[in-house]
C-alpha cells in the first residue's frame, strides 16, 4: 500500500487562493497514492502575528499560554485546507497534533516529539480520507499543548512519515528546493539536485532555514528521503538523502548565513586555571547555548574571552557576565548584536587543504574583517559585521564558483 506524506509551509498556504492550489495538488497526489497525509504550517506570517499580539499584553508571556495561542495558527490552516479539499470532492479530515497522537515533551515553546500513536490517523486513512495534520504541535504528559520551536512543522512531517512507514517526505516551500545559498540573498545561487543528510544538517544549523535541523536528524536516523520542492511549480526540487559516491563529494556544497547571533566578550580576565570553566558554567546553568569561542592572546597576566550566543539570549548573557566578571575581577564585559555568522559546508573539504584560505581570501579581498573563526570536519564559519553579510555570502559564493 503506497503512502505519501507531504508538508506545506506557511507561504504555501498564505491565502485562500494558495490553499485552493495546494488542495488541487493534494487531490492529484491522491490519484497516485492510496494514502496521503499532509502536514501544514500556519498561514503566512500568522505565528509572528500571534506572538506580536501576546507581547502587546505581556512583556514575558506565560510559555504555556503562548503555546495555546500559537498552536491555533496550524489549526486554522489545517481546517481551511480540508474545506478546500472537500469543495473539490476529495474526502479529508483535519486533526490537531493531539488528535494525531503526537506526544511531545513538557518544555513549552521548544518541545520535542517523544512518540506518535497513529491509531486515529490510520483509522481515517482507512476510511479513504486525506488526513491533514496541524504541524508544529504535540501534547505533553499533562495533556497540555506544546510547540516544537520555530519552523517545527518540518519535524511533525518527518516524524509522521517515520511512524507511518513512508519512504519519502515531500517538503513544499516557497523556493524550488535547496540552493547553494539562500536564493533571496544570492540571486545567482544554484539549485542542488541532491545533498547529503550531513551537509544539509550543517547548512540548516548554520542558518539555512529551508529545513528544520531536527527534521533532517530524524530523516537520517530512519533513512527517509526528504524531497524539498516548490508549492508553486512542477520543478524537480532537491533530494536530501544518504551520501552517494565518495569520489563525487563537493568541496563546498553551500554557503549559509545566520543573522540571529550576537557576540559577548569578558575583558581582561585573570590568566589562571579554572577561569573559563567559571564563565561557561554560569551560562550552562542558565541553559544558554554557546556557539563560537575565542580566548585571545595573553597580555601581561590577562586574557579576553569572546563567545557567541543566540541574539535573543544576549540580555540574559550580559546580566550573567556582569556578575561573573565582578566575581573574577575581570576588567569588564562588551557585546555586539550586529554580527553575522557566514559558513561554508562541504563533505569534500576534509580532503581539500586550502579551503579555509580560499574563504578567508574572498572575505579579505572584499575588505571584510573576520572577528571569529570556527571549524569542524565539513564546515568553516566566520563571524563578521552584519552589515557585510550579503556581500560576504556573494563573495564566497563566487570565489568557490558555486553558480556554475
Ligand atoms: P516554509 O514556510 O515553507 O517552511 P521557510 O521560510 O521556513 O519556508 O524556508 C524557506 C526559505 O528558506 C526560503 O524562502 C529561503 O529564503 C530560505 N533559505 C535559506 N537558505 C536556503 C537555501 N540554501 N536553499 C533554499 N532556501 C533557503
Ligand atoms: N508556524 C510555525 C512557525 O512559523 C511552524 C512552522 O512554520 O513550521 O514557526
Ligand atoms: Mg520552515
């Protein structure tokens, strides 16, 4: 029995016309597959608008109530999509995350999917209906709605595909697939026919929001192919799957840009054992994720420790670092939210010395200063000023000839 899981992102269901077009696409898919499950995001900017409303009423809204509120976005779009399907004679039913048996962890606004009991979904599929599931949400042990983090509908879709035994999960979005760089930033970016899970996960972690990183992790673990495609055309899209021929590994597959990052520096900390631990333990205890770290060269008996965090965490980081700096007898704390992290990702760079030098050369020739650097086996990241981000991505894209 063939089963297909499709996910439609917010821009794909942003208006009644677009919902109608999606309904027609689903009805066509139903002609070729016995069972079709569809996961939807909220219409257009609905989630942002709901968050904006919440902030008008409370500076720090209750996370539980936030989840109650933002989960309604996906409930609207799923019900509207089913209305459009019924209108064209395609039997369908919408289900919330809870009704679909999606059990999530207790953490409000950043929950994880723990389990899926597909009984109801399967029942409705057996009745010949297309099942439209509200993405981005589950229900926790207290019977409370929890959401999966921004962009989390991708995770709902892949988790359902895993549970239902679908070999492929189609992700429909507002671009034709995965490109060598964000096509909105680099118009000459090239569509990739396929990309490995590892590379896609790095790109997603480093700011390419076309797929949620955790959805790729799930897909890789359960060997499900992700097919990223445009909701608006018929183009072939991109397959995200296991790495193919080792020989063909590209040195650089793509360039990513993350503007949601900020730098903090603890200035003039005493050059003594245990100091770095004091700094980073305080941040860990506050549940703050650290990304890049640099300890500068010693001047006399003092060092600077610089690191990056998510921009939203910066106010708390400054508060904590002011306290830690005073305790350590450091000289002070500085910060900068106007930074961007530019990264290149490619499985082939492991065996290609000089890749980093080429990247730094592209930035240097463009007169762009590098503030921090971090590397792993298949990626190199540079922190630069946010105002230079677009130019930096374009310069690197060109230097590695990614458009050809
Ligand atoms: P959806 O609402 O469908 O989930 P998203 O906005 O989450 O869509 O993701 C699609 C967007 O991801 C595109 O509009 C594009 O601007 C951005 N993007 C960033 N990097 C890339 C990339 N390398 N390839 C394709 N899209 C990318
Ligand atoms: N609507 C949610 C968001 O805007 C989830 C998603 O779109 O995947 O983050
Ligand atoms: Mg998305």
